[in-house]
C-alpha cells in the first residue's frame, strides 16, 4: 500500500509535449510495449501488478487539455481508481507483432489517460500489451516502469513515501524553457539532405536499419576510449562526417533528456528535449567528436543557459543504450517526426543504426549511401 500525498496537480505542457498533443489521434508518437507472460502467472496477478505500478507513478495519472482563451496546454492530475482499471483479453489470429502494427490507435489524449492495456493471446503465448503515448513516457521512464512492475509481479512492495512529486519536474522544465532568449528563436540554417522525390506533401515514413557487428562495436568503443568521450558521441561524430558530404546547411537536432540536468533518472515521465547541434565542415572527426562532447557537457552543467527548444530541425540524431530489459518495443509509427531521424540503439547485446525517413522526399538508396559512407569512415580505424 502506498501512503502518499500528490502535489502540483496542474502544469503546462513542455515544448515537446505540446508538439505531441497537437498530433493527438494521429499514427505517431506511439510506444507499444509487449511483455510475455510465464505459464504459471494469472491474469489477475498481472492486472493487480499493473494497477499498482500505474498508481505508483503520478505522471501517468494525468489527462490533457487545451484552454483556447489562454492559448495554453495543460496536464492535470486525475488519480487512478482500482475499480476503473480493467484489462480486456483479445485473441490474435496473426503474429503478435503484426497484430499490434495493424491495431488502430485508440489513445485519445483529450479524453483518456495517455496509455491503454490489454492481454493478447495467440496459439502458444500470452502477453501483457501496454501502449503508451510518448507524451507521458520516454525510454528511461519505461525502464523505471518495468522495474516497478516486475517487482510488483514478484511480490516486492513499492517503498512507501509521504510525498510524491507529482508534476514538479514538468514545472521545472517549463521554467527553463520560459527563460529562452528571443534571439535564440531566430531561424537557423537547417542541415538538409537534398530531396530527390517531389511528393513534398507525403509525410509517411520508411525505415532502413542495419545491425552493427561485434567488430564495428569494438572499433567504436576503442575510438571512444582513445578520445575520452562516450560511444554515443562517436556515433554522432561519424554521422556528421557523412552529413558534411551528403547534406547542405549546418543546424540539426540531437535528442537529449532533462534528466541528465535534473537528476531524476528513475522518475517516470517524458522529459526529452531536442538540443541544437551545428556541423563544422572544417573539423576532423576527432575535432568534431570532442566538440560535441564538450557542448553536451556544458549543457549538462548549465541547463538553463543552453535551451533552444522552440527550433524545428529537418535532421535529428539520437543514441539509446539498453533502455529496458523485460518489455519489447514494437515500432508502429506511420508518420515522420522529422524528415530524417537517425537513431542508434542498443538492445539485447545488439546495436542497430536506423534511418527513419520521409519517403515523400528521400529514397532508400540515399539511406544506403549514407550507411556505406559511415562504414567506410569507421573502417579507417580498424586495426
């Protein structure tokens, strides 16, 4: 039993959350998570564990609204009640991943909580399926959620507390974002990949994904050690080397997270931001990689002085390392968040590079060329 007092029950949305709310009911910003149930586990025990997990994280007990008179977006606490928490059972007649991909988006941020649950049965397996909207959850949040859920499922109690922070973290982020200087809102020279397809109204996405073998991963780790930077920084530096040949412009975005500055690594919520990066075409790989690392460190030390959250970028990079352990993520988004989103992610001891691109502007051949150039540059560091 959790004895808690939830405070700060209303808050404006962060800049990223506003962008997500505007896309409500569209096939984008979906985070479907799948957990396979063991034979001896009952639906009743899983439902109880899931309920107490949601109840333990106030940022998941919210609903969203827009006030047209103030032109403001808000999230408001609405505590979850056990009697309203029921998980339906559905039967999948196809592969469970395909079932989820074909499943229509049922989340409505203006009416319901930003998540939905169901049990899925196929011929051989049973699953707990939870779909989050990205507006309430990021990768580290899922890691915290699954840790609480697994503990509950195994009878490990949630530590009691006298106060839960509620929406305090979101309020702190909004304060940082409101300090953004007017000159930082100026238009920048966006980095862009030349368009070869004329269907500019098409925003449907395609994905081109390659798995990094162990030798390539070892080279990345060695470069990171040699330059005294992180592996994610090396991947980003390598992509800049590719972009300086294939793209025009200089400004692009990198997915960051307010957690690194605020220290709330275990809190459930969506605390992502997009940090501006500027490609210097005269830098060597080592110079650009160290410059990226130093810029990120400066932002870590002075978060309120390095906010450019209102800028929009055509190209965005992200690096994710083993975000979760028990749940499996099923990508289902059909619309592009950005014209080109290069995502490096590690899961289950494998690392992949994924190019998520606007198929109304770019082709798979362009993605293949960029990946081949990435490999060619990396091969120069093979011993």
